[in-house]
C-alpha cells in the first residue's frame, strides 16, 4: 500500500498561452528513498481558453479528460492514469528518486486533441518542478505507396502498433492518387491519410498492411516502421 508523504506541495499557477497550456508539475519527497509527483490538471474554465490557429470554444472539446503517463529514463512506463478530470490534483506516490518523462494527453470523445511532455528530475528531500505545455496535436500522418499501385487499390487493411501501448486498426478504401509525385502535395504519388489517429512524438510505430486490388492482382502485404515527431509521421511501403 502506498502512503502519500505528508509533505506540502505547492503547484504553480496554471496559465493558458495563445497556443498551449502550461502545467506546473511538482515532485516532493518525504525522505531520500521515496518521493511523490503532484500534477495539477487544468480546470474546466481553463480548457475554454485554449486557442490554436484560432479560438477553441468549450463546445469544440466536450467531455475533456486527461491521460497521464510517467515513464523512466528508458521510456518504460512506470505509472499510467486515465480519465483524469479537469481540475484534478493528481499525486503519484512512492516514486524512486531519478529522471522521469511525463506525458499528458487531452482527450475528448475518444480522440487525443492535446498533447505535451517534459522531463522531470525527482530528487529526494526537495521539491522539483517542470513545466508542461499542452498543444493541439498535429495530425499529419501518411502511408505512401509505390507509384505502380495507382488506381488499382480496392481495400487497405492492417494494424499499427507501438511500444507505448498505442494500437490502431486500418480498414479503409481511401487513398489519393496523382500522376506523379511531383504533382502531389506530398512526396508520394499514391498515399493514404491517417488523420484520425494520434502518434506520440519520439515513439516508433510499426505498420503491417495488406492491399487488395480491383483488377485481379493478388493481395500484397507490406510492413513499415516510422518514428513520430511533432510534425507528424510518414510510413513508406515498397
């Protein structure tokens, strides 16, 4: 059983920037061997003031809640909390002193809308702080196909997995086709957009898909891996 140390942790005032949240994350320790991490979630009034590429009203983010991930220096998950309500003061007890990575996802209607992450140094016997900015997620995500697949694609099925626990099923008939890559707004003449999925920056995702064709060509299977960045992710299959 974990016991929350009777040490008072004072959170910095949560403020809203033009395109981001700023969260105060405070760790405090009762002794040199055990520490706790306290995270103050933004309140519902703050969520109404998020803006990114224009103002985001509360109606644009109904039922907003947060998922909080605490990972060690090797990116191994130490703690995970889901469905954390706005305004919650979340205390993670009995952490060992060391370096951690804290990631927060702002979720509404099952989709990740906001994300932020920062490193936290937890030292025994002292208070430690780190600021996390939650920004609206970049949904630029593509699967790029060989040019010779052209308009013959009939169905795309498969799965995307990641060591952070993310797992997505791909089942679509949607793809974009251009006469050449030079004519495309992307680097591919043929591609599928994955705008409904969230890809966490810094993590590598693995894709396994099968393409069914409408001209009798046998089904083809492809694999690809790509690392997500703050700018998005691109899978290339060939």
